[in-house]
C-alpha cells in the first residue's frame, strides 16, 4: 500500500473509524439494558468500539482532526464524545475544548471519557469535579458512576450544585455508590431520580412515594427503573397494592407488568399468560414471565413462528432504549406458554419472591454463568442492592473482559 494511496484515502478511512465509534458508543449503552444481549455480545461491541477509538488515537493529529470534523458536521452527542476521547488520550486540550463546545447531549460524553484508562482519568478528574464548567462536573460524576468510584468530599457539593443536570447526576451517583450518609441531602430533592437514589440508600418511605400510580414517571427510562425497584423495597402487601394501581391505569399498565416481574410471585404467571394475548402487553409480559420463571421464550420453544406487526405503543414511542427492549423481546406462542405452565408451575417454590425460577435470596454474588443475558444481570444487581443499602450498586454495566476462557466483569 503506497504513500499516495494513504494520502488519498487515509482521511476517508479515519472518517469511517470516527463514525463507527460514535455509532457503537450509542449501541453499547442501549445493549447494556436489552434482554437478548449476552456478555459475549457486549464484549464484541466493546472490542469493536475500542478498535475504532484506538485507530483514531494512533493516527495522531489526523485522527483528532477527523473526529473534530465529524463533531462539527454531526451535532449529536456521540460524535463530540468521540472527539473528547481521542483528544484526552492524545493530551490535546484544544480538542477537549472543541468537544465540550460541540456537545449537545452530555450523556455520551461521560461514556466516552470513562473509556479512557484509569491513569489518564486520574490526572483530569480532580480538575473536572471541581470545575466551574457544569459539563465537566457532570462528566466527572458520570465517570464515577460508571466505575462505581466514590468521589468522597466532592459528592456533597454536587448534591447542592446550582446546575440541575449536575445535581441530578450527583443524586443518582449517591445511590450508585451507596452513600447512605448523604440520604438527607437526597431526601431534600423531589423527583423520580431522587426517589430512586433514596430507595437504593434504604429509605422505605420514598419507596412508597415512588410507587404512587398518580405520580408515576411518564418517561420510559425512569418509569422502568421505578417499576423494577419499588417492589423490592416495599413490604409485599404494599407492593402488591401499588402494582394493582399501576395495572389499573392505561398510562401505567406497562410498568405495572414490569413490577409484577420484580414482585416474583408464581401466582401471577397465568395472569401474565393471559396478558400475552394483547399485542400491546405481550412482550412486556414475556419479560415479567421470564424474570419469575427463568424460562427463555425464544430459546425454549415458546416463541411464535410468525411475528405480527409491532403495534403503535404510546408508552414507549420516542424512547430508543425502551423501543429496543421491546423489539428484542420475543413474541410468545400463548398456548405453548400455557402448556409450559401446566408442566412446570407445580415445581416452582411458593410463598417467596422468585427470580429466574429460584428463591431470590439464592443470588448472593456475581451472576452465575447460566445467567448470560444483560437484563438478568440487571435484575440480580437490583436484588442485591436492596439488601445492602450502604454498598455500591453491583455494576451490571461495567466492561466485559475475557479471563480464563470465559467472559466476566467487575461486579
């Protein structure tokens, strides 16, 4: 391959690396919440992402310039995030400033920065977390959350930050790292994010408020997290009553079904099978059914041979994460599901919360190898978090690595 060819086509190749890196940043964040991604799939995404980022970094100034051009051409957050990552690793302050100026969405910025090495982050985090720039403070707290690092004395000022986005990220971080000493600061805040953080820190009163159907969050992301969490924090009678209230309102019915999966009662399985008759409820009911029983509809022969068209669903429209979760959930063959229940329901433990067909207290450490799917790691993490309010939330979103011939992560 000659020098002339490289001069003519090198920029095009670097542009492809930058575009693919931006795409994979978004895909990885979405994949970490879906029911069909396994650790091997996450590992594949991460290795591809790392390869594209490394190519830009190794291209020196040309790589940073290409990432900068993409950030100018594409106003999406991921493009600016790629520039931030490359500029950080190449130690180009001007590139960092350009990335911050171009960013229209802060969320990918923390993701891309967190992908840098610990040594590099150690040199910038003290400045960022105390910066006058809200975006840098937000990124610093997001990096801490992604790595489950306690920012110690810096967290309390974040909980009182004048910028609402920074304050909200600091509140969420308090729950992620188990800072029970900050519970009063979290309790002073209103809203779903504060409710979720307070519940993770052991505040049972906030769990009741989080579960109120009349004030249940309308945004799909917070709504799902609320529905997965309050059944674990409330006493069973209160959790059941709150779930019935959600199921009774069309606007919150989806989240009531999610809450049924978290409740883990074998008594609701036949109701869930009936709910699978409704196209709007079918796949969310599958997820709840799988969470309780441990069955996998797609792999255990319970899936429809022919899929219907996706119905319009106002509960998830416009939310990429929830739309992907829905699309990745199989369409059930209801009669086969009922046949499975007839054959297996009697073997399920009764009188206690079930998680994947076992008593929920069974899951005390990192997920077993047979729990291969991301959504199952998430359920185990939340279960364990509610037992230990002062411990960090187990990190089902951490990078996957290959060790001893198997895929694992820092839990």
